[in-house]
C-alpha cells in the first residue's frame, strides 16, 4: 500500500526506497513489489513534471536547474528527469 500511495503522489523509486528503508523494509523487497506493479518511471516523471509546470517553456538555465532539482528531490533518476524535461521542449 505504501508503494502505490507514493507512486500515485508522484514520488520516484529513489525516494520510495529511502522512505521504506526508514521503516525497515529492504531495498530488495521494494524492488520485488515494484516489479510486480510494472511501473513506468519515465512516464511518472513526465506526469509529475507536467502537473507542476504545465506546458511552460524553460526560459533560463537557472529555471532548468530548478526544475531538475525538484524532480530529483522527488526521487527520479537523471535519465528520467532528462526524459521529462526534453519531452516537452
């Protein structure tokens, strides 16, 4: 339930693993459940990015860094972040 809840709230795998580690749930257990759920993390990153920023274009490099940091704090990998940002450009 914890995994589904966090995925639906827009968190990435890295964040979920860290939160589960705090609750004494091993990384292997988390990855096993995630494999059963068949989550597309690239799509999740894109959906979160669109929800937060809509279709607004990146005007400055500083703005791009801010958006990348937001997705990283939410637990997405650099490949997933690049996919989400470049998909809308």
